[in-house]
C-alpha cells in the first residue's frame, strides 16, 4: 500500500498509475482534493487496483495525520510513502536572484518542500515501525548538484531533502525501514504546457547525455525500484534520474 503526496497532477499522477499497474493499493494525496479523487478513480478504472483520493496539505501536521489515519482505516497498513508534493516549476515562484526573493515566499517553499517531508514521514512512521517494514522515497532535484542561478529557495529546499533522507535513514534502520531519494532533472510535468515552457524544457536537452526532453514516465522506474524489495539493502541514497545531465 502506497501513499503518493502531490498525487493529483503531473509526476505524482504518473507515480500513482504506475503503482496501480504494479498491483499496489494507492492513496493519491494532494492539496487539490478533487484532482486527488480523479486520479484515484483513474487508477481503479485503468489498473484495477484499489485507490483512495484525499485532500492533504503537507505543510499542516493535522492534515498529514488525518491522511495516515484514513489510509490505515481503508487499507490496514502503510508500506510506502512517496514524498512528492512540492512547490516547483509548475507553480508560480520567483526565478530571480537572491536579492529579489520575498522572505514570505522563502518560508512558503520551505514549509511545503521540507516541512512537508517532516510531517508526512512522522505521520506514517508509527505504522511502519509497528509492522517492522516500510519504504520512504523522497523527491529531490538534480539542480542541487550543479546549482541553478535563480530559485535559490527551491534549490536550497531540495538540497535539504537529501540531508533529511540520510538522517532519517539512520534513525529508522533498526525498524527495517528504508529511506532513499531520487533527483529528477527538468521534467515536462505540466499537463497543458505553454510554448514558453516547451522551449525551456527543450533547452535542458543540450546539457544531457541523452538528448531528449524528460517525461514523468522516465522517473517511474527509479521510484518503483526504491519502493520494492529489490532495494531492501539500500538506504540513505540518492539516485539521479536526469538523462546524464549531472554525473557523480
């Protein structure tokens, strides 16, 4: 049984559908509750898997606790959490230099992109500890390895995801819980991309070893791997999935 935050749109929707196809029971959690419910219905219709759509604000602890409680009530256990919800390219944010960042916008990104991981992970850990198993997959960004002029608040928050992943992996290893992350490259995740967005995504191709636009489906394999028994002896790691833009 898997919970995908930010599961109502874009990449999160792709994760939900892929887990459904793999036979998992799925909770699509999104601040857009209607979208979460639509994705859950699509998972059931297209894959035959059981699914639940929930409105969840990951920056609100009470909302994340309610999410975990609803998942347990419906499915009886929580095996996997994909911490995908974030403020990123598809949500308006300042792309200027450090002097132009409004402190309120900085706080908003940190509340969703970092505190959201903190709240969601804490909400599911009691169930995972009780069953002595679990997988937490956090979504970082390949921008943290090379830096990215502009959006310093976004890149900083995604760098924090890696530190969070490593530290939580140390804390929960005794309970047979694995915590890993993936670092996607610039991904065409918009459902109705504008011409400007398409041009921006195409520009990213020149920095890659694999010369094409990255799609949500390109991230699915890494997430399914980290959520499966194939990665049982892997924890605290970050996988780059960016077509070879950054090689470490």
